[in-house]
C-alpha cells in the first residue's frame, strides 16, 4: 500500500499522468484501508483532473478520519481545499 501511495504522490507532485496517479492511490486504499492522508492525496488528484465534486466528497471523508484521529492539520488543509473546489465545480 505504501509503495502505491508514494507512486501516486510522486506523479501528482511532478504533474505526470494523473489517471495513473489516481489508479495507484486507489490501489493503496484497496490494500491498506482508508487513511486520511491517502484520501487527501486522492482528493488532490481528483481536483487536478477537474473532478471537483468527487474531490470534495473524498476530502470530506478524509476530514472525518482526521477528526477521529485528532489531526487538526489535515482537517484545516481539507477545509481550505473544499472551499476552493466548491467555487470551481
């Protein structure tokens, strides 16, 4: 799961094939379960693909899990992204 996540993140950061990045981040989720940081990465990739409605839904789930884990940083990042993406959808 970690290798797929790292590959997806690399492709996202380097602005390579976003469809491949999405496939890899989904494989990471499938193998390792839902983690708020992996869902955040998926949301970022979806937004990069222009799929803002989907990105918002995934970011909201990431926020739920981050809250349950007590991670305020991811809550804040997701909230900011959701507000930005809501303007674009």
